[in-house]
């Protein structure tokens, strides 16, 4: 009877030898010596690999030539103190089996590959040290997101991916249509038409109501134009005005034809909304949130962060630890423009009141002037969306959190809860109130002060890892001209 399969991460933490252990993973390297083969096995559970000592007697007449880089392997043996340097344990095998052979053409050999090369092998790159570490940290930080909000009484809610509104008003939406576009692959192959096995034919109750087909022909599947969401904020506001504190954490989409290192067509957003919060509360929440995720990453992801500290951004861990100090600086937009104008620095875009801050401005403020994170608040209403609370002097209660290397990490605001002012702002921007009747009802019936923010999860991961391209913190990036799988 086989022993239970144990993760390599658990074996490497073992306090004592184990007489019989079973591991499975992928071969990183194989080195043959007299009487033995040394196999480096990694199963993705941690950065480190486990050395497997394969005695000559287990290799057989052909030397077990199928134990090659990239092959998946099962090994059973004794976990014993390692004789080599830099490792505590090794597994002395008394049984090995190749579960999935590889071959000499396997593209990921034991050497440093460029990020550009690995983007072309995105289906395999998670097997490398760097990308394995990125995606383990992504998992850890996802857990940290949920833990933070749950501990503070926030409810996790699911807002629609398919929507009829453009929350940001930028018009960069992906339209949704029914049917399969020409040229796309089907996971069903040549499955016969009709219901799948075990499913009955639709009954009259299952069929579309009268007039639905007419609606489809006029306005598409939903009877009106539909798109992939750019934000779950507006729907989250409705739920916050019922549940008090809510947050979303899911994919969002923007049809922005931009191939910069900071933009992707599909990315994940964290969007809390809280009733009875004002702008100061919103900034407090954002600061506490970012610090909490950074602290958990440092506490539980130290091995993976160490890789980025050594090979991607030297000094990364020290800079992350410095973020935990505080409180972070807070200035107004007008103060930010004044600082930039008086800096004497050369910018591609001249800082001037009434214009949005550019990335170069954001990075100057947090990297040069404040040398740390900074909140900028009270922006001119003219450069912000309709839903932000109107304040004195033509400003709105908006805030952005700027952090070193990344620039804007968080964007949020206190929402406009006063119905007459909200309607006037929509009219000013040419928005049809009838299209937002459900949103306006939340102000009409029991509206309350509330605030929230949006944080791009991938930008947070870029801050944590030192990785400079958003494509490298997403397992399968979606960018203009790129849709391989």
C-alpha cells in the first residue's frame, strides 16, 4: 500500500526523517553520477525543489532515459538528511515511475529565460521559478483580500460581468453578442446538436416568453446593447446601501487599445463600498487594506519574495517593510500641482490645474518628493466621473493613492448621495437619467452617505514583486493582438 502523497513544501519543513514518503512533481534537472542519479523535483507547492537520489538499480537497463527535464515523476522513498549544501532533506528512492514523459525539445531548460520568451510560452511558464513565485503570491494575496474584508465586517458580493452601463463613462467597452464568432474553437468538438446526455428537451416553461425573439432581433440577446463590465461599483453601491459594507473581487474588462506595461484588456479589481463612510474613512480603509496585504505577503510569502528581491528588484523586501510605517502622506490635488510646478523637474506633460495627473507626475510625488505612498484628494469635478460627491470650489470628494514604481494604485471617492445634485451633474455630462433609474432609486429611497474605491489587483502584485509588466502577473494575459488560448 502506497503512503499518502505529500507536498514537497511539507516535506522540506519536516522536523524529523520519514521512513516512507511519496512525492510527485516535475523534473527540473537530472545529473548522473557513479551508482546514482540526482533528480531535482518540483511540484509547485513552493519555490524550492526536493533532491531525489535514484540508485542505479532502479534505473534499469536503459538508465530510465525518460527521466528528463519536464517529465512528471512519482518517487517513493526515505526522507533523509541531505549530504549536500543548501538543503536540509533529500529523498532516497526505492521506487520511481514516470507519469508523463517529456522530450529533448522541452523548451524550459535550467537557465534564465527572458520574459519575452516566456510570454510566448505562457502555457508553460508557471513551471519556472519566477512565474511559479508570481502565481503563488497571487494566490496568497487573494486570500489576504478576503481575510481583510471579512475581519472588518464586509460582505463579499458578486456583481454582473455582463452589464448595460458604462460606469466610468469612457466608452471603452467590449460588446457582448450571442453565438460563437467565426474562427473560435469549441471545447465540445463535434458533439451532436440538442441537449447533452442526461438532459431532457426544453418544456414550454423553459422556453423564452412571448416577444423575446422579437426583442432579440431588435436589441440582441438581452433586448438591448450589452457589454463586459469595466467596474462593479454602481451595483456594489446598491448592495452597500442595504448590507452596510460590501466588496467585489472579480474580473473587469476595458477595450483600451493600449500595449503599455500597465494595461491589459482583462484584469481583476477589488472594489469595496461602505455606507456611512466619508472621504477620510475611505482613505483610512485603503491604507489599512494595502498595508494588510503587504504584511501578509511578507509574513507568509517570504521565500517567493526573496527571489524577487535577489533577481528582479534588489532591496524590494526592505522597501515593502518600509510601507508598513505611517501614516501615509495626504495632500489635495491643488497642493500636488503646486509641488510639481515648483519642483524644477522636467516633465513630458506640464503640470497645470485642471489637467489630470500623468504617471510621471504621480511617480515624482511618491518617489522623489514624499519618498513613499501619498494620497491625493479633492480633484476638479471636470476630470472625474458623475458619481463623485461635489464639494466646494468645483471639486469632488475623490482620492487616489500613489505608490512608488506603480503610480496610481487606488482610485476612489465619496459618492454623491444627494439626488438633486446627482441629477444636475448627470444633465451637465449629457447622461440620460432614465438609463440609471435603478441607481437613482438608491438615492430616492433611503439614500445615505457612502464611499468606496477600486484597486487593480495586478498593480498591487507589481508593487509586491517588482515585476514591471502587467502581462507577467496574470497567468494568461489578454492584450491587444494577443489571444492564443
